[in-house]
C-alpha cells in the first residue's frame, strides 16, 4: 500500500496545525506498514490505534482552541464533525 506523503497543497497556512497534520501522516503510515507485516502482533495494533486516537483528540482540541481564538465563523459546524469523529473513535 502506498504511504501518505505530505504536499504543500495540504497546508492550511498555520504552522502548528500543518505540523500536527504531518504527524497524522506519520502515524497512519506506521499503521499501514504494520498492516503489511506477515504476522501482526495484536498488542502492537492496539498501541498504534491508541496512538492515533490520542493524537487525534489532542489535535482536534488544538484546532478548536484556534477556532475560539480567531473567532472562526464555521466553528460550530467544524466542531460537530470533530465530535462525530470522537464518537466513532470511542
């Protein structure tokens, strides 16, 4: 499976958010590499998925702080999408 590669076109123009999105790519690539192993370890899978979930929750909180700070006009809609993701991950 082809890895996720960060491209400048994905930039949202906010350094911290871009860095966090790039970290998501790294974690997702780790999950994909794991899935291609011949004899995957279930405990390692849980650890990787836990890392993805924890980082996602951290990242979503960071985005929501920016929404408040900069009074993002579509914050309510964006936060509702975040909350759907949170529920799905749980």
